[in-house]
C-alpha cells in the first residue's frame, strides 16, 4: 500500500508565516504555520491526496507514531513528557475525575508516552536537558556580582544542592524575573554568562515576567545545523526556540508545562516526572549505514528515523520495511517504489505512507526522511 497523504496544518501563535513557504518554495501564508501533522492522531489526521479520505480509514488502524514539520518563530513552552507508566496512571486518574479531554487543565490526553526526535531543516535553536553543574555555577557566579540571589544559587550549587531544588527556587521567583534585566548588566565578561543573559532577555521580551525565562538558564542551549538532531526521551525538560525542523514522535499529546506559554501550567506535576540528571551532550550521533543513508539512533521502539540522499549514482534499493513507514521529501525529486510494484514520485514537502510491502527503494535526485514505525 502506497498512499500519498496531505498533512493537517496547525496555525499556532508561535509559528511562522515564512519558514515553511521559504524552505519548500510554496506560496506565502497569510497565517502563521506552526506545524503540519502527518499521521492518524485524532487531533490532526492526514488525508489521502487526492480524495481526502482519512488515513486511518484507508489503513484500518491508528499509527503508533506521528511525523510533523515544525516552524517556530518564537519559543514554545518549557515542557516535559511522561513515560508510559506515568501516562497510564495520569490518564486513568483524570478519567476518574471526569476531566474532559477538551478541558485546558487536562494534562494526560491519552495513555501513551511521547518520546520525540527533532532533525533541523534550517538552523534550529532549542533548550534540551539540564546543563552540567559546572557551567551553571559559572553563569550564576557571574550574575552574582550584581544580583545577590544568583550568588546564593551559585553557593547552593557548590554546597551540593540538587538541581531540582535550584529549579524550584527559580520557577517560583517572580520578583527575580521582574528585575532581571535591570540587576544583570547587558555586558558580561564571561561569554557563557553573556549567552545566558541574551537568552533570558529574549525570552522575557516574548513572555514578559515569565519565570520560565529563568529556568531556561539551567538547560543546554543547543544550536543545530541542518541535518543535526536531538532526542527528547521521557522526563527531558526542553523547549524549541526557533527554526524549521522535522519532528518524529510516539503518537501522543501528553505535555506538561512550566513556563513560556499562555497554556495551562502545572509545576507540581512536572516536578514529579522531570529528569534532573545533567545532560552533557543533547545531540544525536548520526550513524552512516550506506552511501547516502544515515540513521538517527533513538532509544525507543516506537519509531526509527533515517535521512536518505539519492542521486543518479546513488540508488537506495531494497530497504527492509518491517511494518509501516512515511517518506517525507525535503529536496529535489525522489521516486518511492515498493516490492509490490507500486511507485510514487515525490517533490519537496510531499509525503507518502507505505505498508504491506517487504521492501522499498528510493531513486531520483533529492533528499527524503524515512520514518519507520507501527
């Protein structure tokens, strides 16, 4: 089964009018495009193209993975996703309390975990996991020269206070967020501190007075070049800041937030499931499988992600297809063929769903992302 599909567009405030049109060479948008969903999730199901038939009806099931194009012109919320047990318990608890799925205070929309990977299509900026304590202490000490509360935090770190305790101090400190720009000078002699100061200033401009801007200091600031990626397992505190990327995840909508958003925040619940271990290197190390074929290893069974670059000299033939797959074209023109003699030619931004065949092959001249799942 080889089905050309059309994604569902999401027009959120943090989206962009030009990131997706500029990258894919499509017409300009009058609205901000934040995400385009490809999958069978009930909040944004794909349909066949042509025909407009929901994908779940054509394949008679719900997929366990979801693929998105994500375009951020400003920061998304600082957030975390639960593991499977936490999601099941939370979903059951809120179901018993009869909290509607449409209720904005509902935290667990389903019983699934939501691990995700993001691969940059343009330069992409994100916050991902807690930075090493030594870096954090360095930043706090620099800020502490003019703001005593940061000096106190630096001393707490050196005395062995845990990262969750520091986190609680910052997320509850509204007065520090309000005076940060005045109490911490623009010019910092320490480059790491200057970068942190710039980050907080930018976030406060987007979300005035939001304590999430202070928590952002605790997280790794990640700059991704096109083709680089990060993986966000359960418990990883993160936020996307800007750029265009391809996001792959388990098909869930469970998100717990603590700042940088007008949406519902539940710090207490987030603290229960957040992973406060230091994360020294947030980036995924790509693995070359063959000429033109790269895997982005992820520590989950829900999906696998590959980037394939094909040309007249480089045809990728007979790739195993264990279950279902999506192929997303991001450059050029690529033909997708199956062992059942099906064939579709994709150009930029076009997507096909594939299942039922044992093998698929890629030819032409361009770049596609191949997502395998169930």
